[in-house]
C-alpha cells in the first residue's frame, strides 16, 4: 500500500517560478502520492496563484453559481474555506465542510476528476486540519467480493441536501435542484488504477446497495482510526 502525502521544499522558490518541465514533474508527484504539501509558498492571488492553476487546463468556477459574502469578488476560481471575510473581519461561529466529501461532486464524470489547490494564508494555533482519504489504497484493501459489488453501485449528489450551502446567494435555481449521479468506483485517468469515490452523504440509487453502503462506511471509518488510511495537513 502506498504512503499518501509528501512534503516538498523548493528552496525558497515560488511554484509559479518553475519551468515547464519542473512544474509538470511536480504535478505528476500529486498523482503518485495523492497529496503534496509545497512549503513556504507566499503567493499573490492574481500574479502567482492563478497563473499556476491555469497551467493545468480549465478551472471550475463554483462561486459563479454559489456566492457567499466571504468569497473573493474578483476571483470566481477561488473559494474561501476559513472564517475570515475579504475585509479581514472574522465570521464568528463559522463552520464549513466538516464532513467527508469530494470537491468533484458538483460535476458528473469525467468533469469530477479534478486537481484541488489549497493556499494557506493564515494557520490557526488550534484546529484547521484537513484530512484526505487515499481512494486507491482504500479500494485495494477491500475484500474482493465487496469490491466487485461496488463496481455496480451508484449514488446521487444533491446540492440542496448540504446544510452548508443554505448560506449561498445564488440565482441559479436549476443548479440548486440538480442531481448528479456518481459511481462508487472510477478509473484514475493518469495511473490507470481503480479508486474508491466517496462523495457527500449521498443517496444510493440502487436500493439493493443500501446495506452495502452502510457496510462500506463502517469499513472506511475503521481503517481511518486503526490503519492510518489517510493523510492530514
């Protein structure tokens, strides 16, 4: 089983200063390790950060559809996760995304295969950790009989079911009500390996799979606690 996560130090250079070959070598490491943490990246949003993420292709603009008061008004590609508003004030009692999910849930296959960038501006002394499940390793550890059944399972992601999103100011009622179908197992586009795809607390489409879904969730949490099947930053 691979060890997920790798810390990379560019020796004081910004990721935006890397040459083409260096940059794509770094990105390939994301697919190999599942997660990388590049240290000491003090990036400007427009000059550095956006220029980097645009090198990979199309960006997904969630905040064009789901607008919140703390999001960057001039950067629809960016989604503020913390409790700080753009003006620097603190949104008291703010909690967001404190549950297992995939950021690709909003789009159907193949658009749900995305590379997520997190840029940390402020690190709290307490809290703020983010954990990531290794879907490839998780699927490899599942017993063959259960793994075969997962190939038949699908689930449905519904934006309106998510409590966090009630604060969004969106005029796109069609998007709010849409239902996106996902498979439980997908083929990794780069590594050509199957991986377990676990979205938000979604509805299993095939009712025969409900018992399977409950068993799967019990299995996941067992390995998260006892087998270190995740990385945390």
